[in-house]
């Protein structure tokens, strides 16, 4: 990361061909410190020429990286894993300063990304193809998995380390080269990760970072040398990414928005359910695509559950992310904070009850001009309200009251999103029925945020996913490779001569 002359202001630029961009940007954006509201630095915005340079660097690096042995790739991945582990706290602090989430939450984000790196370290096993001997007389058939070429990732502000690590470790392990376009709101972590890749021995051009806005995004979507695009973000943009990139002949996985429901049955442990609702609804200030945003309370539990939620919210400490006493930090920008807060007014206007109003929540240290909104709860929400229909992406929890399991399922099934869901119950039969019937891609049973481990794949259904492939796991490996079938006949044996040395991998 390059710095300006000011000691209190940073300047983030692109990472192209194994080094920071040394040109002059035509446009820049501000980087805010959400806890104070001040501008902490600037980030260069890529024009078409910077995007072209990053793709050209990736394209030039591809033949050498594609042909690098699995042994070499794995060594680089293991070294990168070691460096990422060593610098996890540093990266967490960068995330906290620019995103606003508390440092412990940011460290957890890096840890979950590390799980995908560790999964990718097993790439020699993951890339094994199939072999059939003597499919015809002296004819063998086998399949091999080969990389695509230059691939791109476009990632959101809420997880500036973890979401990119859903993509690039697997893509690079498979032999592709990568161009990352992270969110311009919190860009520092991506460049620090690029520096760690270089230190790990990754060849120049294999991993590149371009910052910016729609200009950079469209540059990647339209570029003829980009073979595949991965995206995580809101549903309208996911649809745009999918339609544009697919229309340009690219392979696309575009993960969209969510409205995650948590069903609480009457037999559930309500203390466990209340803990889960507060943790999953307000962690990271609700700025998670897997956040619980709707509690579907099957009566008669709603009043008791809400009382327990209110008790837990009252004990939360809201403050700067670098304060170890803070449980929840600010939102990422003032505009986003104001938009999230507007749903409290619209919810009440449309008939909901404001059970907890987070707009007056005390902030540790006073809060200054930071982008603060405390945990909020809307009760008696119905599916026709904006607070229910929209992905709020903030610390606003909606409570929908229903009379039966069947009614709860009707609510979830009618929702256009299908990212994550959870059920809280002590009835194994009800849980088994729920996981079978619910039309959602990721299901938790007494687990509020069912993010799969790295060796499974992450992704939703319906309007939460555009494309056929989920992120990481074996679906990620298949997304970043293509299969080649080979049929071979060798009529005469050959002999390579005598060598008594012990065979080694290179």
C-alpha cells in the first residue's frame, strides 16, 4: 500500500503485475473511517486502461502458471497460508478501520477465508481426473481438469477478505490467473493480501487487484480475455453481472441478496433462540448476506422470545471496532446508515411495531460523527411491508408471527430469496421435514448462520444465485476448470533407459 505525504491519510492504488500501480489515476474515491466519519484516505479508481493492464498481466502470466507443477503451486499456497496466519491480526485491523466491524469479528472473517486457502492446498487431490484402461483394444480413455485462463472476482464491502478468499485461492490453485475488483469502500485488505501472495512466491501477474466503480466492473465484464467472473453482492447487481458477462460468453457465478428467515417452533429452547437471533441479526451490524433478518415465531412463543431478545440487546455495547469492549461497530457509510434507519419509519407507517429503536443507542466514547445505528427490532411485520420485502443489510430484525409450522413454510416459500435459513426446535422430525421441504440453499438446524465449511460449497437458490455454480468446495473447483477427455492408443512400448536415482517431484 502506498502512502501519501500525510501521516494520517493513506493512498491505496492498484496491484498489477506483481507491484503497485505507478501511474496517475484519473479519478479517486474517499476511504472513510466509519467510527468517526472522517476521510481516512483515498483509493485510485481504475479506468479502462488500468483494467486492460491488469488483464494483460494476468494473461501473460497464465501459460507459466498453468504449466507449473502441482507441487510448486501447493508450496506457494502453503506459504501464503502461513503468511496470512501470521498477519491475520493486521488484516483484521485494516478491515475494522475501513468497514467498521469490531476487530474480533474481522479476525473471524480472515479465519473463515483461511479455511478456503487450506482447502485449496489440497489441490493435487482435487484435480485428479478419471482413467479407464482398455476401453477398446489397446486403447485407454481418461479425463483431465484444466484451468480456464484469466478469471475475475468482483466482491462486496461487507467481507473484504473472506469473500475474495472464497474465489482466488481455488482459482489460482487450479492454475488460473486472477483479477480482483474489491469494494472501493474498504480496499486496503485486498492490497495487503496481494503483498503476501508476492512474498509467498506467487509469480508476477498471477494475482492482480484493480479498484474502482462500475467502470472497472464493466471493463472486466466486457474484456475478451476474461474467461470467467465470480461475484457476490446485491441481487440487482448480481443479475446485471450474470446477464452482461454471460452475454459476452463468459462463465459466471453471481451470488445475490438474501432475506434469511429463522423459524422458532414452540418447543425450541428460547434462550438459545434469543442468543442466536441477536448474534446472527446484529453481528457485523447486520451487514452480512447470511444475517438473520426475519424471525418467524410460531405462536405462542413470540412475546417471550421478544422479551429475551430485548434483554440481550440491552446488554450489548456499541462502539468503535478497535475497542475490545465493543460488541457492534458502525455501519459502513452515512448513506447506508440513513437508508437502513429509514426502514424503521416505513415499518411503523405500514403497521409494524417498533419494539427496539436503535437510533438513540448510546455509543462508547460518544460516537462523534460516526455512522451509528444500534440494534433495532420491528415486531408484527407482515410480508407486504418494505422492511420485509427488501434486503435491509443492517441491524434491523423483523419479527413475523405465524400460527403453525405450515404457515411459517408458506412465508419462506413465497419469498423470492433463497440464500440461508434456520430452524430452532428440539423436534428431530420437524427439523428433518424442514431441511427436506424448505426451498433455500443453506439450512441451519439450531445453527443461525449456516455458512458451509470450505470443503462444501456456499450459495443460495432462487434470486440469491445467478448461474449454476456455488462458491468454493468442489463446485468452486469445477467452476474454475474445464474437463478434457483423452482417448489414446500406444501400439509400441517405449523404454526410457536406466536411472537408479530416487524419483522426485519438481
